[in-house]
C-alpha cells in the first residue's frame, strides 16, 4: 500500500534534485561550453563538476534494506523443507512490518523536505531547454569521460547521416498542372526566329494575314494565328510589333508550359482560366475565312455565323465533359481538339475532318433544324421536335428535354429549344454510344435526379412504347420480358437499379435507350441479327461512329433531293430530241471525285441560299451555354 503511494513522491523528489543540480553555476558553465563545442563541430570534452565529484566520493555503497546477508542463504544443494503454516505467517508478518516501517520512514523524510523557493524554480525552468538538448549527450552522474566522448561521436555521426538524407525540399517536382516548364534557351530560340520573321515584314509590323508565319516560328499550328494576333493586342492597332509579341509570349511561357494551357491563355478574351463559347467565335471565323475547303462559303457570308455556332456547339459537346459551359486546359488535354486543329493545316478537304469542322455535318444539322422550325424564330417547341423523324421520339422524353434536365446556362426558355441545344439533341439521338450522349439520355430517364434509373422509371417510358405498338398492330413485348432483356444487356452491379457507370461500361447502350425512346430504331434492332452488334464491337478495324454513318447517309439524300429539283426545273421537252453520244461537261465534272465534291458543295450552298426567305441572324441572338 505504501509502496504504490511513494512512487509519484519519489519522482517529484528526483526531479527536484535534478533541477537543483541544473541550476548550479558550474553545471551551467559546463553545459554552455558543451553546447558551444557541438555547434562549432569541435570534439566534446566534458569534465565533471567538483560538486559531483565530492558527492560521488563521499557516498557510501548503498545496501538495500531488508535484504538478508549472503551467509544466511540456503545451500543450493540442500533440499528445501516446507515451512509450517505458523512459520509462514510469522515470516510474512515480520517482512511486511519491516517493509512498512522502512517505507513509512522514507515517506516521512520526503514529505518533510522543503520545497525550493519560487525564484529558484523559475531560474531552473529557464535552463530546461538547454538541458533537453544535451540530455542525450551529457550525463555526468553515471558515465565516465571516455564513455561520454564515444556517445558524443555516435550522436554526431547520426546527425551527419540524417543531414545526408535528402529532405522534401530536395525532391524534384514531378507534378505540373500547367505542363512541364520549358527551358529559357528554348523560349529565347523561338523568339529569335520570331524576330527574324518580323524583320522580313514591311516596317516590322505583322497584320492578321501575316500571323501565320509568326505562329510557325513559335512552333505552333497555323490556325493559332488569329488568337495570337488578338492576344498580342492586334485588335486595337490593326497590327502587331515584335515588342508587343515578345512581351506577350514571355508572359505566357512563364506560367503556361504545354499547348493546352497556352491555348486557353491565348484564346481567353477576359484572362480567365477557362474558355467560353464566345472565346471561340473569332477562331472559327478565321477558319471560315482562310481554309481552302470553305472558300465556297465566302460567297454566302450570311451563313458564316450558322457554321460557326454549329462548330462551337460540337466542340462543347465533345470537349466540355463537365457540362459547365467552360472548357479548361485539363479537358483539352483529354480531348482530340488540338490535334484536330493541327489537321486543318494538313488537310485541304474540310469534309475529311469528321470531328467538329465537317461542312457536310453542318449541312445535315442545319437542314434538320430548318425543317422543324416552321415559324423560323430560331426556336422550336415540343410539337416541332415531335415531328422529327416522323414522330419516332417518345413524347415523355421530349417533355423531359424541354423541362431543362439537359439544358445548361441562363438561356433556358420554358418550352423552347435553341439551335445549339438542337445540335446536342441530334448528336445524342444519332450516336447513343458517345459518352456525352449516354449522360444526356441518362439525365432524361432519371426522373427524380437521384443518379439511379429504377424499374419504375424504365416502366414509365416503356408504357408509351407499348401504346404505339398496339396502335400499329404490332405484338407488344411485356415490360417484364423487356426488363429481363435490358438487365441481361447492361449487366448492372445491382440488378434492381442502373447507374451511369453501368451504362458507360455497356457497349450496346444504343439498344437500351432506343428501347425506351425511339420505336422505329427499337423495331429495327428487334429485326436485326443479334450477332451483328457483337461482331461490330469485337472488330479490331476502326469503323465510323454512328453519327458519321448517319451524317453521310443524310447528306447524300439531301444532295440527291436538291439535284432532282434542279433537274426537274431545267427539263425542256422538245419534239425532236436527239441524245448526244459524247459526254457532256456536266457529266465529266460529276465523274471526277474532286469536281463532284465541288458540285455537291455548291448545290448545298445554293440550297442554303434558297432559305434566305427566313435568314437567321445568329449574331443578334444571345448564345446558349453548354
């Protein structure tokens, strides 16, 4: 009992003695000298104080009280006899009483010790920091001088080893959100070429037409010329000097180190870290004005804004994966947009660039919108969209589209769909395997917005499909059987619900969405060989996307219709008609692939010109966000 209560008191006494020793002037001088030697790298020589020597000499060897003398210990060979119960009790009482007396005496002596004065305690606390630093190095009570020196050497060696290990400040940087920095020599070498390009210009001034040479001197694609011209301040003066360009380029290369980050910095008109649809307008307009594959559009400037808005809508559809209406450098890195811009320089036929810039794709999209927009107010409503593809789209899905579930930005109008929104709709409708299309239709089916398509939501959209099948006299497939087919098709993790992750991992999402949205395509899938889709998916040969197939077919149909109308208008019946056996110049033009492309483009441009009764002024309409 006394033994357990003495432990904290003894600890306090030991601490008191240590602080008293630490506050002695000799100890202070010794510790300061040792600290100075360690800081200067000198060999540590510690001499114990006189008080410690005298105290150590004057002390007598301690004998543990209560321990029996060695002569009374029993011989290890003699067998131990069991003690009687009486002797045991006597021994226990004797030992217990002796220990209690000794412990009680110690406790009384410790309690009677006087506590140091407050001033002495403060002085002792001021020196605690020094003692902590040297506590592991110096111990004058129990270690000799030689042992102390060896211990100091070990401590010094360990410190040197720790300093040899590189810390976090010496680890080279490996994460570059704005790209890996270019060396100063590379930047100066590029500016040297730029200086030579400016020196060849009249007056050292580069106009918008001369910026192509400047862009190539910076090792940039040709069609970066217009953004470079605007970023260097050419819009205000009409030209750019070397001083303006070099200042702009050095500023950009200091913070932006790869093509994606530099493109965002150059294109952003307001200095933002992202791009909006307005930032792309001068860039796409420059492509329209200077690309050799779009020279025929120079004769129809009223359609420039329509082509520009179509291309911008397609860019945001494919690149802006966050649906925020703001394209960041990270999204550009994950897309093929900058590679496609590079192709503009190498490919003269704009229709060979299927992504973003194809004129044939623009022609198909615009004609489809023009057919639906009967009042030509640049907006279509529910009834207009319902007429798309001969009323093949489910009306419940159309209501979801017009509810704003797939609309972004502040330009949303209740019950109205703008042209950029129609571009997103048509791309999603004709290519339901595209990642953005999957997200588009998933938002439509997710009625409660919980990120899950439940069985109730699937049944809600399938009811209208069954009603259409009954009206057409087609044997309808019960929902239970349809649900089993869809679950086998998608194979979700949870068979009771579908998530966006499940659909993105399914390679036949077009069949899934057509089952609930588009009756014509659903029946087409039902009549099609089920192994055809599997062969298309497992084929290693890259095939055109569903959108590219649709656009090619529709463009041929539209051009054929325009050609038939032109022929009907030019037919003249004569009594004496003698066919010419020689090939006419028109037939010769059609047999030549290059001439045939020019003819079809001229026909499409002329057909667009026939729409001038209701010309859309895209520039006067506030652009929609994506």
